[in-house]
């Protein structure tokens, strides 16, 4: 154990337990204890000087008593738990020591002046401004009186030059020790605070990852079974019940995704993609998504796109889509009659061609989503874009939500070089406006096919292909088997990595559908061992896992998997992912 570590343990012994969860109080308590120990050391330092060199036994005794009192300050802090009480007691002792030294020496000792100034400064750090002001007034009063006494010749220097020098040097040394102690305490506390913050960040990330996995695993069964039920013959009432189950499951997943997105933004880990896409086609797909909901409520859903808005741009279409879907969804949810309108306009901001990016114009695209809904109370407007805030906070609120959607939209628009603003009047509706910076793509380039192709719902040329499903959850085994069999594949189940390797020793398969978290041997280690076998080096492996963080996808690809889908997965999504793995060039 190092000296620094041992010293820290000695200090922490006197820190009240209740300060452990309050970093600000913790470092102040530590500095108070160090200062008290310096005051305690003054007694042995100065008492011999006053006794032998200054011939002042009374001052020597006073200093020893003051040093003893200073030694009791940490114990006072430990027993009372009051930083204010212990701090003021310490400053009273220090004030008394400086006064004794000054009166015994005579004149204006430099070291005494420094320590007198240090007392109110320490009070600012350790206590509060009121205590600091009180000690500053006391110090000022002391030196005013001393000034009058010195001016009248009532405070002559009573010591030899040698004694004065020893006292001033010792005073300056202890003052320097105090400065070093403040720096050491600050740096130590800063390092501990950084370590604690990093640990808390890792703990939060790990918790969210585990929460995501534990929720997605059963939800894969709920949503998957509901989807399979909808493909069977049912009465209208049964169809309604099944649709309700699926919608409820998807609503829960949207909430989970919002929490994960906000966590990534909060941790600074949200990254934007930069791919070309057809803006008008993307907007048309979003419109088609909400037309049924609008018609069901009898609302008009309008889209107006200015003619000068570029056809094709470079940016993150998924995050832009996320903002618009959230705002339009809110508009439809809070509007009972009238309309929801989306407007897109262009604001040109300059040229772009640096930092190794393709040359092209940089445009500010301005989006507005307005509605004729209930509106937002004026008192709620200033905080409506803050996390965990809703326009209606009462327990009897009519509309549900996490209060994260708008905060995520604001952060995403800012990450894309814009901002999000809101205007609203109660009873008349709301108007959300946001802007993003996107680079126009050269119209002569090959068009981008970002419109989803028709869902792949059969195995195509791989009809009767054999797929090995690595999955330990019995319900998900059943759901996945039903999906794959309905697509025309033959399925075999392996409950963990060891059984996957044993199955590959016995038979050959066209693809392995790999869960990542399994007992005995997880999907990552299983994939590594598969890739270590030359005869299996090209075997397609598709990760289908409840680990849905961005780093989970990267980890899957890094160990040798070919592609990744997150649970719960829809049949068409699974079919498309399998097709990509089995026919990469198709």
C-alpha cells in the first residue's frame, strides 16, 4: 500500500458516512481534516521557538493547547456530522494560533498575515459565503486593532531576529503545505469523481443493454406469435384481438427504443449515417404510413413540398424519418378534428466541398408539422422539449407517452446542424418547426433505390434450405421455427453453442441463425469457433438477438457473422436478411 493511499484512508476514517454519496461535501470534509492536522502540527512547531528563543512560556503553552484542540476537529466532524460546526471550530483555533503568534512576536509577521487571509478563503471552500464574510470581518477587525497598536508603539517586536526568522519560515512552510494540500485534495477528488462518473456511465449502459435484452426476448414471442396468428383463418373478433396484441407489443418496443436512443444521446454515442437518399420518396413513404390513422380519425393529412427542394440528398434518412414520424404521430394523437399538415421548404446556406466530402451544395431544409389539436399550455411550452416532460403531467392525463420523443427530436435536429422550435395556442393547435443541413447529391449520379422492395415471403431458390437455429428460449424457438417453415425452410434447433458445434459436426446447413446470449457457450464464441474451421469459414451466420445497441451489431460483425437483425423480428425482415446472407450478390 502506497503512502498516498494510506494517507487517504486515514483521512476517510474521520469522514462521516453520510458524505459518501455527496462528492461536494466529501472533498470539503477531507480538506477540513487536512487543515486541522496542519493546525495541530503548529503546536510542536512553534511552542519550542516561543519557549527557548522568545522566552515566552505562556505563548508556548497556548500553542500546545491550540494544537491539541485542532487535533480534535476531525473527531468533532465524525461525531457530529456537521461540516459547519467543525469548520467554524477549526477556524476559531487557527485564528487563536495566529493571534497568539502575532502578540508574542510583535509587529506584523508575514506568515501570520497569510494565514489570516487564508481563514476566510478556506471558509469559502469549506463552508459558505456567510461564514467566509464573518471570518473576513474578524480578521479585518484584528488587523485594524493591531494597526492602531503598532502605530502607537504599543506592539513593538519582542523577539530576536533569529526567533522572528524561525517563526516566519515555519509559518510560510505550513502555509505552503496548506496550498499543496488543497491542490492534492482537489486532484484526488477530481480523479475519484471522474472514475465514479465513468463507472456510473458503464453501469447505466450495461443496465440498459440488459433491460433491452430481457424485454426484447419475450416480446419476440408476443409479436411473433401475433403475426403468425394473423396469417391463419380467424373470426373478425379474433383478428381484432390479435391486432391489439401486436400493436401493444410494438408500442412497448417504441418506448424501449426511445429510452435507448436517449441513452445514446446522453452518453454522446449517437452517430449519424451519411448515405444518399430520395427525399421526396422518403416523404411519400412516411405519408403512406399515416394515411390509415388519419382516415380512421377523419383528419386531413397534407404534405406540401416546395418545388426547389432537391430530389436527392446526402444524410441520415433514418433519423430524419424518426423526427418526422414522431412529430406527425404526436399531431395525429393530439388532434380530434381538422388537419395535420407537413411543409418542407428550402434555405440555401452555402457550398460544400471540404474535409474530403463529395462536392455539392449544402442546403438547410426546413420542416414544419402543424395541427389543429388541443394545443399546449403556455406554462408547459418552455420545457416541452426537455427530457421526461409532457404537456399534461397529471395522473388523469388523457394521452400516454414517455416524455422522451420531443427531446430526442431536438437532439437529432441539432446533430444534423439545425434546431427544433415549437409554437402553440391552447384550443387552436401546435406548430413544430425543425431544420437540418443536408448536402444535395449530383443529379447525374446513379439514382438511389431507397424504396423498400416487396417483402420476401418465400425461400426462393433456397426452397427447402436447411437452417440451424441457435436459440435457448423455448418460446422463441417455436416462433422462429414457425416463421422459417412458413418461408419454406427446414429447421433444426440447438439450445446453446456447444450443441451448434455438435450439429455442424453431424450435418451440413445452408445458414446458422445465431442468438448471442446462450448458456454454456454464447453466440460470439460459437461464431469464432465456427470461423476457425476451414470447411465452415464461408458458412452464412445471421445474428438474431435481443441485444439491440449499435455496438452489438458491430460486435456481431467483428466476430465473423454476416448480418444482424434485432428481436422482435417480423417475417419479412427475417426473410430479407436471410436472402442477403444466402445470395449476397442477388
